[in-house]
């Protein structure tokens, strides 16, 4: 592969890297931040960052918003009791109200959780909403020049004979990995002051940049567009605050021809909770079936799982995220994976990023291949 042919394939990464210092500089905190000052910023990402600083995550502000919401909810309950609403009907109303929080004249209820970790990423509180078509961070954005695997997958295979490689590939154990990810709201407040529709896109690539013997090919790129409907919640469980519930339609594929083609489509349930500097997102999913003859990876659920859970801790610019997923089956169908990501500040313009993965399915082509991966590099944005 010649150098000129690499340029188009690296264009998204080059654009992200070129814009990162300018974006980071515009994101730098200012002492005179105000709504008017934020509105005057012309760059979308910088303007959003300004609003995040002004109205963003602070434990005190979130606690105050939650306390106000609880007081408003208590006042509402007392009013209903005065009106002699039956106890059974009252419980049903509260449960439905807590789950989806329809429009209400009480702004305190609509602003429960304002400034929390999940609110800062999903604009859940009424005062946090910035309107549609504003580009936001989604999953981590990073470049890992050093990405090493303990076991190369030189002969990817699948139960479908058309998707099994018969000649070993020439692969290095070390490669370069990068990921870009963003989302934007396309519809806001479908039901009163609640219910938003988001569109997201994530792309991750694994480039055999040090494999001169095989012309430095891109070994695997995964494309993941999705559409999500997200609702603000208002319940508590075990010290955690239920902030959001969502339903998503997710497609993931590697855009390859047989025998290397891999893909699947899923319907996902997203449940988000947080407390102080912690956030927990649970994602059970259902794979949309395909015909046996056209299915590139008929047993993918037994390896890449039927759901995952991601626990994130964020404080003073340091972010630690642990993802766990499992097939939810026993015996020979019991498989899963763990992934640890750590992002930390290096300077005002740059962040470090460390990633460790162990298990099945680091990428789609490796969905039924078990290995350990370790990556070190830089991240361009905080993801919480």
C-alpha cells in the first residue's frame, strides 16, 4: 500500500487530530462565563462546552436540584391526599410519573438531577436542554499508537462456512487503534417536557501501521450508527438516582466482503443511574434475527453477549470506566469480556488514555476470539 492511498483512509483521524488543539483551547475555563458570553461563541463545540461549565456537573447543584424535586413531589402527594385519591391509584400515578415524568407545571420536578454526570451528557433536566442538532461527545475519542494483543487472530472463522478464512493472515501483535464517537439530538421534548430522540455514531479502527511486510493494512474497522429515544427518570434505589431510560436501534458492521464480513442489528434498552462522581449504565439487548444463510456470525450473542454494564468514575479530570458483558448462558456458551479505560489530564490541550481489554470480541472480526489487549495513547475529549 502506497502512502498516497493511505490519505483518504486517514482523513477522519487527521481531521480530529487537527481540530483537537483548537477545540481544547476554546474549551478552556474562563472566569467571566455567563449565558450571554456562551451565546456569543460561534463554534458549536466550544459553545456547548461553555454551557457545560456554566450549568454543568457539581455535586452541590445536583443535590439541590434533587432536594427541590423531592420537595415538589412531596407537596404533590400531600395535595392528592387532601383530594382523597385512593391509595392504589396514588401509587400507580407515582410510579408512572417517576418513570417517564410527563409535562408538569412544577419546574423543580422537571429539573431533578440537573448537573449530574448523566444529565451533563444527555441534557435530561429541562434547564439543561440545548436544542436539537448540537454535536456532543458520546463514547471516548482516542488515539492509541501502541495497541498490543496477546494472541493474533490470523484465521477468523464463523459457523457460516462462507465467513471462515482458510489462509493465515500476516499480522503483527502491535498495531495502532483509534476511535471517534459523537451524537446529536434530532427531536426534543416529544412528550411535554420529556422524551428526546438522539442519533449517534461510533467508528473504531485497528491499523497494522508497523506491519511493513503486508503493506500496513487496516486490519479491522467497526461502524456503529444508532438511534435512541431517551426519557428522564426520577427514582432512587440503594443510594443511586435513576436518571434515564432509553430504547435504541443499533447497527454494527465492519464493511467487509466475505469471508471477513461481520455484522448484527440490535434493539437495546438503556438504563442510567448516577451518584456524586459515579455513573452506571445497563444495556440489555435483543439481536434482530437474520436468515441462517445470510448470517455472517450466527453465534455472536454467545460471545459478544446479550447485554453489558458500564461503571464510570469521574473526578478532577480523571475518568475510569469499567465495562463488563456476558452471554448470559452457561456451559460451552458462557463467554464474556471486560474492558478498562482510564483517561487523565496531561495538559490543558491533551489527555492521556490507557485501555485494557480481556475476553471475546474486542472487534467484530474477533467476536469469537479470546485475547488480552493493552493500549496506550491520548484522548481528545472527556466522555463525562
